[in-house]
C-alpha cells in the first residue's frame, strides 16, 4: 500500500451535486491536511487536522466541509461548488514534531466542476 | 508573513545538461525549515529534501545538490547531468508552525522539461 491514498483520482461534478473526496494514510502520522492546487494560484493549505481536531481553516468557503473520523482517514465533502473550484486537491499527512517534519502527499483528486 | 518565490516559471534543457532551480524565501522566524518537492505528471508531491535554518551546509544526494544561503535567503536546487525522468514541476516550500500542525507555504513551482 502506498503511504497516502486518495480516491477518486478524477471527479466531474455539477454545481448542484454533493460529492466527497477520501484520503487514507498508512504511515501512522498524527496530522492530516487538505491542499488545493489550481492553475492560477500556488499550492495552498485548506485544512489541518490533528487527532481529529481541526486546527486550521484558511478562510475556506463553507461549501467545502472536512471530516476526520480518525487519525488515518480524512474526507472533504463538497456541495454547491463553483467552476472556479476546479483544481487538484491534495491530501497530505505528517508526524508533528515541531516545524521540521516533511509532509507526505497523495496523488490528488482532479476535480472539474461543470 | 511567509513567502516563497520561484522566479523561473519554466526551464527547458537537453539531457545531460546541469540545471539550477532558484528559490528565495521570506520569513521573520529565526528557526525555520525549507523543503523541496517534485511533482511528476502523476500528481503526487514527492519529498526531496528538508533543511533547517541552522544548517547551512550544502547537501549532495546523487545527482541532486542544494545550496542554502541564509545571507541571501536562498535555497537553490541543482540537478547534475539531467535526465528525461527529471521532467516534473519542482516546488520549494517553507514550513510554518500552526496550531498542532505544520503549514507548508509553497512557491509557484518551476516546470522542468528535459529533452532527449
């Protein structure tokens, strides 16, 4: 099994749909993240979860709703998205020991909103 | 605020050429960490190296080398004798501690194309 697995790899959804992105990490890490990579902006952090507690929300619109049921799984629930939300959504995990630990990333979900 | 600048949007080289990717950062922290990641076409970001602000020694790993200069706030990455498999997007990042987590502040990335 790879370290961080994301499903689905590709997703096309209408603006009125509800869908969820799933992330699973097999590394025993205690923190998980959602990052967004769009064509016009650098990679940007959306959410951080540590021990199921959300500790960071970078002013993300409420149409994105994260869920972290345990330390190995992270979801991103999507509803009433806009075309500008089309992007690559990357999940990552890390073991928190100060600021120096590297994050391990999944392959991402390529989301297209039509 | 933390900021990372990768001024080179895209670089094209011919196989076996050496190539250097530039990274300049801004931070007010005295202790900080810098990273390089590689993003191949498959999409995932692959960790390459971590450097802390107290360690200014250059590092070499095979064909890869990194030059960290605190005086110029730069952390440049050189690939020696480039290969087609090196074609990818390369990101420089600065780590910022947030509550119970680490936030990576990324540069815009440099697309490297290595032609045979």
